[in-house]
C-alpha cells in the first residue's frame, strides 16, 4: 500500500459540478483540491476533478461522485467524456463519434435520459476531457 506524502502526491483541482443529465452551464473555478497518488496519473498529462450532479450516468457513477478527468480533446468512441455543447453547456456522457457527428449516450437506470447527437462543427461541440476514475461519495 502506498501512503500519501509530498513526493508521491499531486494536488488536483476540483472544479465544481458537472451535470449527468441535460447539458448545463459549466462553472470554471476551483472549489477544492484533491490529493491524488502520482502512480494513478501520467506525468505529462493535466487532470481535474468534477463533482457529478444528476443521474443520467448512474450506472457508472452516482450523484455526488467525484470524477477524475484527463484534459484532452479526444475521447475514443465508447469511452466516457466531458463535453462542452454550444460553447458553454457541459455534460458527462459516453461518447460515440462518427464522421462530423458526436452522440452523447447516457448510462442510466432512468429511461427519461436519451442519447443526443450533435454536429461537431455546427453545434460548437468540444471535448474537454476523458473520465479516468470515479470516486463514490457516500452520504
């Protein structure tokens, strides 16, 4: 077991809530820092945490969970990404990319949530990162 100390830990910013539901305005300020073992991170990559808000991804992580996101503009189809829609609405979903379209796919026990497809160029859709870890928070 590895113990936290100054040499093997990186402090990663927690940037507030990310909707796991309908895309919503992305808040861009650090609320806290989470110590994360370097062995769980790649040295040359940037990371940030987001707190999940909603239940459109509750098969993957529940409302209130923290997700560790690797900052990148690419997410492979079938992986979970943080996506900015219309320039300011952020959401977390499974991603499927085909030609100029991106489909955001919920993973929920609630049938209300449906996949949505956007044209990457016309709808101003941008990938902010890929989810690499989730930390479940118990109340």
